[in-house]
């Protein structure tokens, strides 16, 4: 058995993985189990197999993207889920003390990846969010919500409805009052800002570093006839002036970088009025500080990092933003990514026409890998509510449920 087979054989016990090498040799790993996928792959050259040994995530991704790792049975989704399902975070294995060398390597990567100075932040955002507007229209919901949806019933609720419910869920935690001034940090294509204005009668300033998103957001505000109340600016959050009754940030914190968390929360503290409320929605990790894998770092989110809860608190606590509520959405992003993956497959012809086959394979690998992280790995969603004054909000959570019901009724 080759070294790749020996390593994967230690992982895969349920379901089967058939590996065919460039010289025609073959090995079968695992055991067929009902309900588990049976996947077959073929390497067109030995270098592709060796690359996985050196850097598993990046090596597998580039092999697949370049057509050197071919899926002959199943799909890239099946392959990634097969490996992830056999090595879930919830392992029953006894834990060993991590080696000093491994710990140091992780800390160095962690420190290097989380330095997002201003010029680098804009370039990182452009790498992902300034892709063709047509691409996002093909797999997102109509409102272009490119963040975790909220599924009240994953088997019955559509992606469209789940994204509406996400906005209602977040809006309810802001305890909004008509006429308030809201800052949306990382406003995307403007969907959240427009929603808050519509259901809660508030004024919103949305800020982004994506020129393509800015164009769409401004156009949408004009078309809705609310450009005087919902404004969008191309500006770093650190350069925003004024104070706001509420701050909301959805899916942006992953791009801040751990080395800038204290700066982020200090800026938010100073932008928030003394009786203000902030809601932060971010991808996080369940197993403590780590680093972003090589594939995601190189191809998808350069400078991106999903923080551990401890890292978030290390940034917020010194800046006197008081944590008043936290919710952990464990499975919701998995269901969201499953919808995005299926929509991407359905739009293959259009996506290949926009880019090429390699890009399409990269995008499907990204969505499948991300989904596996939420189903089996360390990834989760944190929603954290902060205030500057502990007396700002009601002392029970009843107001959230009441507001959420009102907003849902408005659609």
C-alpha cells in the first residue's frame, strides 16, 4: 500500500474510497456501510498524490481543480464528506498533549495570516467579493445574502425564506426603534440595510470595501426609493465618523484578523452611542485558536480567519463592550452551503462560461469543504450582542421573540 493509502486508511473506516494511481494500480480503503458514500478517485500523475501528503487541503483542491485528481464515482461533495465524516470533531478518542513543534507551527501561521492592514484588507476583499456579479446571482438567494441563513425547519424551508428569517432574527436582537441611526459594517449588496429600514423604520449607513457590492447596493437603494435613508459608502470601518444607535455586522468579522480585534472593538465602542446595541454575526471555531487551511487562504479568503470565542472576547472585553447575549448556530450554515452547492451545480454551464472549468471545480470544492466544516469539523456561527451600558436592554429575552414575530409578519 502506498503512503497516501496508508494515511487515509487510518482515517476511513466507514464507507469506501477506491484510489486508482497513474500507473494503473489500485487500493480500496474502508468498508461499505449502508448510508455511507462509496467514492472512487483516479490520479493522472504521482505528483498530485504527493501534493496531498505535503498539504492535504491545498494539495487535494489543486489536484481536483487541475484535473489531476479525477472523481470516477461519486462527487467532490461525497469525497470531502467521506473523509470528514470519518474524522469528526466529536471524536471519542483520548486526547494527547500537542507537540511543541506543532503548536509553534500553528501559532506562526495564525499570526502571519491575521495581519490585515488597510491596504491588504481592500485587496483581500476584492479577491473574493469583486468577482462577477453574475456569479453570485446564480447561487445566492434573490437578496444576495452571502452569509449563514436561519432554518426553522431545514426539510421544509426554502433558502429564500431562511435568509429572510435570518434578517428577522438579527433585527430582533438589535431592539430597534423608529428613526434610529444604524451602522452596517460590511454591508454586502445592501440586503440587511434595506431590510432594517423597511421593517423597523430606521436610517442605515452601510460600509464596504467592495466596489462591485457598492454599485449594487446603491442601485438597490435608489430603486427602492430610500437612498436618502439608506446610504452606502466605500470606506474602511476604521474611518467612519459619527455615532450610531445600533451597529450590525454580518459575515465581515472573519476578514478583520485576530491582530486587529482590539482595534475593531475599540472602534465599535467609539462609534456606538452610550445606550447603543451592537450585533456581531460571525463564523467561528469550536476548538480554540488555529489557522486557516492552505486552500481557503490561497484561493478563497486570503486574510480570512474564523475565530475561537476566546479570541473574540479577548478583543471585546478590554474595550468595554459588554456581552449581553450569545447564540451558537451550529448547523444552519451547513444547510445554507448545501443549497449553494446544489445551485452551483445547476448553474455549471453559466459559471464555466463566466470563468472556466477550473474555476467551477474550485468553487464546488470550496462549498463542499466549507459545508463539511460545519457538519463534522470545528466551524460554527456565533451571534453576539454587545452594549456599552448594562441597563440598555430588557433583562429577559422576551423582547427578541416578540420583535422577531413582528418582522416575520412583514415578510
